[in-house]
């Protein structure tokens, strides 16, 4: 997709993705990856994510697992517990690679689970899949 | 008368002769009582002579106490006894005489009367009669008083006489008359008849009879009697029978008791399962049935043969030995075992024997108890065999285990060696690429870069340095774990270590606005012996930690002397901070590997969690300990002790002051990485002087890009096989004006040096690991040649281990530089060994791009004067330019179109694959063509492969990798192209932006921040400078930093605050409304 086209498109017509990660570089990479096709909102921690999601539920949440204060699992649980955000698909994005972690993530309501380091095409594909 | 007498005389003569001849005593006594005549017998009887008696009164022989009338007639004539009477007379010699006297009165013709007395001596007869009477009395007494009952029965069996004892036995009184029949004395009629018959039979046959049986007393009680008797005259039973009878009840009782007792013993002895026997004179004197049963011998056999015949031939000597020793009174085992051979069956029986010495029938003997232990023995043997077998197996197992453990130990040693080797290799393998990363980024930073590129490369470099730190931590930790961490013992100056600590850590403290103080009193010895690098490592680690966890307040490092003894000193270092502190339960986990105070800390502050663990081990290796006090919210004080040697070369305070003053006067921030910098910041100055590190060095710290110094007329030989390393070192040195020649291995280096001679090169940098000939060997060979004895040779190696450094020294090298080589270290090393004092501080004015161009090392084609450094990874610019007919503009245009039109080509191919593989193939083919046109070799290759694979019908899954690689490569390439080609279009020079535009952007920025929209960062990237121009630098820095951390709340708050201060806050509300 060409930049001019992406620029021409109205921000509002794009689906909104909330990227939650405490590592700025990760946020930067993800937003760079997604910004052409999606409106990207960012939260540096779980609490902020909950706050933003509650105020205006995004179309999808990319959620890091290991974060200070409120980790991704707990964040996800709370998102799923709140009626306004329960329907928002959550994709975990984490460097944890144990199958149990993945299983656990899916158990608590995640739609998908992507391990780092990310494969950009894979991320785009999975995100798109959830938004279909 | 005479005549008459003649005849008469004759008569008289005859009578006289008869008178005298008769044996009876005779005498004539006249009426006067005078003896007129006595015959010889009379005289003899009385012991008188005839003369004595004739004429004497007859009473001469009457004892004086006996007078006539008392046993004697008063008058023989008037009262003559009619019958003979006993006269007790006394002989002349005094002896008494009993005589039977008879008197006859004779009247003579004259009328005279004469008494004729006849005396018969009955003394002897009387004596015998008395004696008989006495005897009879005695016998009667004896019979009567005998304990034995006696009875005399007549022929008919009726009792004629019984003694007192007999009465007593039957409970009769002496006055009781014995019944005619004796039946009442028997227990029953049958017993009476039976005994009677037996007695009759015996007596009839002239035999004596004796028996024991029960009889009945008068009172009816029964008692045992012994009866014995016989006929008085065996030939004639009519004379009756005589019986003796004894009460034998007691004896019978005793016998019965004895019998019973004996019976009991017999029962026991006969029925015990043990053999009981007595050996006397080597023969079995007594044995119980069990003995005969067990041995198979008869009692007779064993009584007549030595007992030893029953014993197994092999055991005889053994048993005899025991037996003999026991007989001799020696102490022998109470129990012992041997074999017996059963005489009947031939079976061998194991027995256990216990024996004691006894007296048997008055003579010594051995009483033995013998038990059949064959079964027990068998069990024992089998048990023993089992045990032996088990022991054998266990022994085997233990041996196997020992062998295994030996193998394991060897394996462990091998593993440790392998681990050590692995560490060395890891160290090498990791450092080599790290060297490339850090070195290349360093070089890249010296080239012309646009801000975005510089930012990226800065970040790579920062990440590289941080990664190197982590790797160092892990390697250190691994070495400690493997016991491979060696501590150096070398003389050092504590001040140098502290100066280095302050240099490395001070910047960060300053950056955070912390007060940072060193307190080292003058009495602390400075010239120490130990491992300065390790001490520095611990201190830096602890101080860095303190700084990391402290947001405000201070961090203070102090030192005091704990103990001094025998040339050693124990120092205690304290690092106190006013940071976040910890709970006790957190502190307890701290020194464990991979552990931080809490899991989330790792996320917030980063780190491997190895630092304190390493510090602890290092401190322990320095003979000390480490501990900490901490209060949440108050701060932490961590202390450790360490022992050091003290050298004699203690500098005087004065000298130190002098040096210090000098140092401070020319002080500049110490180098980022710990090397001896020559700076000495003594404690008395440090304590008074919070370490102030100029801001310029803060940013640089580890990341600072040193401007190369200028060296003149120096040629260096670089011996290095790795091309990347060659390039880095060469360019670093060339940029400092040094002439560099290359040798690709040790052999080549020797060839070059031998040809060039000792004066051509000021020094040699020698890689250690090289093909053909390694650095050690090359150095040894060079040193063997006197000409090169003093040539400075400095090792450059990724082996950072202490022992590796030692090996370098051992092989004759002068110094050691660890890879990745830090430029400063490299320059310092050159300065040190080439004796060139003029290390020129880099001129900040000098344009790095210019310099880069001067050195001509960046390989950037200079085309048509465009100041565009076109170096894009994956793009062969030269080849592309050639295809663009040398027109950079055209080439750039092509690139731009390529980026715009084909950036997402991989995605398009991927999508096409699912619908129409032909289209996908065509797209790949088309991309390959474009790429080859531009000189994008990798894209060309990947898309070519994709084209082929699609044509060959590979499923989408099998194509994914190539697609992904292609996409990644395309993204990288297009990003790079965009960055270069789009800058002029998208990034108009920011200083040209008018304030109105800047305000608009700022308002837009605020809105994006508020919406947590990531576009805020894109905006920041583009218009950062413009927006910054509206605010003061400090405020803008806070805004930008917060935003880049994606802390949009903080960024927006700072922005608003700054805007209010600047008075431009109005724009936000209005802008938003519009």
C-alpha cells in the first residue's frame, strides 16, 4: 500500500489497534508495522491499557505479557471481565515461548498468541485475521 | 578196844582212806563245835591245813559279818538243817566261797554226837548261773527295746511273744492281748491270705521269708513294713517261727520320691532333642536315647569304644583337642561345632556341643550337651552364601558405581574443561561479532549520517555495548560457577580503581541529578596488592545498582580500614543510596543468581540479575563478605569487606597530594571503560568534592564517539585474519593518522617483519587465534630474533579470560587488548607503546564527514557532487548506477518508484498465491527484474527463487520462509530508500518552518498525545525540531523523552506545563475546537 494512499485514507475509517507494551522500542516497531493500515493507540502499561480500552474500546489489542505493575495476563482478565471490553480480541505478544504460557494466554480469553521476536508479516496476518 | 579196834582198826583205816579220798569236803564237828576231823577236800576248799582246822571252831570259815543264825545254824546239833543249804564262807586267804552244806548228826556209841558236815563248793556254779541269768535279762532288754518289731509265732502262726516295738508299730498297748488271727493287721483279706500263703510256702520249704508290703495299724492307718522271718528250726516247723518287722514308710516315701524325681529326670533326659551324655575315660559313661539315635551307635558300642568314633574323621583332632584342653582345666569355647557321622545311615550331621566338667561317680568326667545344628547350619550357610552372593553383587555394584563415579568424575572434569574451553570460545565467538557490531557502528557514526540514521546506529551501538555488558556478566558468572575465575595478585593504587569507578558511574549519577560522593579517609593504604579489575568490577556493579535504583538524593561510596595484620589489610567498602530500598524478604533473595528484588523490577530497571551474585562471589574470592541494610523508601546501604596485601611502596601523603593536584588540574572525564587513565583522585579530594562530570561526557559515557587523536609518522603492523576486524582496526588507526599494514596470519607477519626489519613498525597488534600460525607462536618466533626483542607486540583477542591474558604475556607479548576493541583503548595502547606523547584530543570542530572522506574509507561513491552518501545494505549502488547510466538522479528516481510501487510486493505475491499462482509467479518475476535493474542483489535472488519455487508448485507454506525473507529485505531496502530519497520531500528543513506551522504541529501533537495515538511519534520525528523551537530546551527534552517512552500522559502534562509557561497554551483548546 502506497504511502500517499494511506495518508489519503481517513484515520477514522481504519480499525483501531491498541498496542500495550512497556518497551518503547517494541511499541515503535509495532506502530511502524501497523500504522499504514490501522489507527494505532499505545499504552505503556496494563493500567493505561484498561483505561484507554474502557474509554473507547479498540478493535483489537496487542498485549505484552511481562510488564511491571499489571502484567498482560491480569490485564487480559480484566478486559474480559468488563462488558465494554469483553468482546475486543486480544493478541498476546510476548517473548515467553513455553507452550503452557500460550495455553494459559488462550485460556484466559486471548484470541491469539504471537511470540517475539515478531515476524512482521505474521503479525499483520494474524491481526487481519482477527479483524475480519 | 584195840582188839576190837583191830578189826575195828582195819575198819577204821578203810573209812579214813575213803574219808580222805572223797572229792567232797567232810569234817566232823563235836558238840562243842570244834572240828575234830576234816578231810583233804575240806581243807583245800577252805584253804586251811588240817592242823589249822582240827581243834578250831567250825565257824572259823564263817565271815565275821555272818553269824550263826544268819544263814548258819545256831547249833549244828539242835537245829540241824534238814536240807542242804548254801553257806557263804571265807577262805583263809579271804576269798569268799559259796558252798552247799549238808549236815548229818552221828551218835557215837559213846553216846557222844558228832556233826558230819558235807561241803560242796558251788561258787563256780553260782557264778555261771548268775551270769546266765544276767545274759537272759540283757537279751530280754535288748529285744524289748529294739526299734525293730519282733514276734515269735507258734506253729499255727499265733503270736507267742512280741516285743514293745511290735506293739508300738501297730499302735497297740502293752496290755493289749494279741488277737489270735493277724488278719486285722493287713489292709485286706486278700493281702492277708496272699502274704500268709507266701510265708507258708517259704517256711514249709525251710526258706526264710522277707517282703515289703503295707499293713494296718490298730487305728486303721496303713503303713509300709519290711517283714523277715524264718522257722526257729528250719527242719522242724513245729518249733514256731520268728519274725522281725520294720516300719519302712519313710524309706518307701523317699524311694518313691526319688523314683518320681528320677523318673522326671529320665523323662527329660530321654526326651530332650539334645544329646546329653557323660564322657569319662574317653568313653560314653552315660548317654540319653537321643545320643544313640543321632550317632547311630548302641550304648554298648559307645561304652566300649572311645567316644571319638562317632565323630567325623576330619573333626576328630579338633574335638579331641577341645576335650583334652577342657580336661586340663583350660578355658575353651563353651560352644563349638563339628560333624558327627551316623553309624547307621552314614549321614553327616553338624552338631554344636557345650560341655562342663562334672564329677561322675566320684571321678572327673565331662557332661556334654550336643545339638543337631545341621539344618541351622544349612540355613546359615545358605544365608551366608546369600550374603556372600549379595556382598559379591554389592561389591560388583560398588565397583561398578566407583567406576561409574570415576567416569562421572572424569566426565565432570572433561565437562569442566570443555566448559572452560566453551567459555573461552564463547567469549571469543561472542566477542568477535560484538566487535564487528560495536566497531562498525563506531565507524558508521564517523560517517555522514542523517539524524534518523544516527539515531538508529546510536541505538545499535548502545544495545551492543549493553549486550556486551550482559555477556560479560554471564561469562563472569559461568566462570565463577565453573570455578574458573582467577584473581590476579598485582600491585595497584586504590585511587586508580576509585577514579575509574567514578569515571564509569559518575555520568549516570549526574544525569539523574544525584549527589555522588566518595569518602575515603587518608589512613586507608593506597598501594595495595590484589585484583584491581575485580575490585573495580564489584564497586562499579554496586554503585551502578545504587544509581539505578535511586531517583533522587545521593549515592555515597565510603571506605574504611577494618583490620591490618601481617602485611595485609581488610578494607570495608560501603555504598549508600537513598533509593527505593527493599523489604527484608527481598534482600534475602538478592545475592542469588538470576534474581532481583521482585519480578517486576526486572521489567522496570532491567538487568540480568547476575550482578550482585557475581559481586558476592568476587568478594568471597577476595576473602571478604557482602551484606546490606535496606529500608523500603529510605534507601540501601550495601557493604563488603575484602583483604588486600600492602606494598612497601606506600606513597606519602605529600606525593599523593602533589599528584592529585596535578591530576585535577588537568582532569578531564575519565575514559568510559575501565583502563588505567593516569588519573588519581585521592580520597581527601574526593570526599570534599562531589564528583562532577561534565555534561558532555555524560551522554557519551560508554556511547561517546571519541574523536580520533592524531599520530604522526607511525606505522603499525596489524596481524589479523578476520576481515571485519581488519577493517575496524585499520580504519580506527588510519583515522588517527597511523599507517597500517596488514598481515593475515602469524606467518605472514613474520615474513613482513623479517623483510622490513625492526624499524619499519612502531608496534604490532597481534590477533591470537589465526590459521597457519597463531599469535603466540608468531610472537615467540619474533622474540627469538634479537632484533625484535623490544618490538612492542600487543595482543588483540576476544579471549578475555585472565589465563588467556597470562598466556599472551607468557609468549612474550607486551600488552593485551580485549575485543571488541574500544577506540580509546586502542589509541591509548598506541600512545603507550609508541612513546608518542602527542595524543591530540580530537578537534571537535573537525567534521566527521570530512574526515571520513579524507580517509577515503567509507567506500561511498562520490557522484555528480551530490552530498548523498549512498550506502544501502542489499543494494549494489555501483551496479545500479551503471544501469542508470551513471545518473544518480535517475537512479534515485528509480529507487523511489521501486519503493513506492513494490514495497509490499511480497505481500502481494502471498495474496496472489491463494488465488492465482500464475499472477504470483509473474509478480515474483517482475520484482526480480526490477531488483536486478537497481542492483538489489538479495531481492533479486530471493524473488528469483520464489519465481522458480512457485513454478515448481511448492505449497504456500513451503514458500513462506522465502516470502518472509523477501518481505523483510524489501522493507529494509524500501525503508532505506525512503529515508534517503524521501528526506527532501517529507522532511523539509525544519528551520524553515514558520512559527505558525510549528504551533499547528504542536497542537496536533498534543491531540495525538491525548488520544494515545502512535502517530504522535511520527509527528515528533518529522516536526520535532520545529516544535522544540517553541519551548525551552529543558521542557522540550522532558516532553520528547516521555513521548518516546510512550508515556503520553507525562509527555502531555509536560507539554501543557511548558506551554503555559511560554504562554502558548491557548492554542491547544482553540486548535482542538477547530
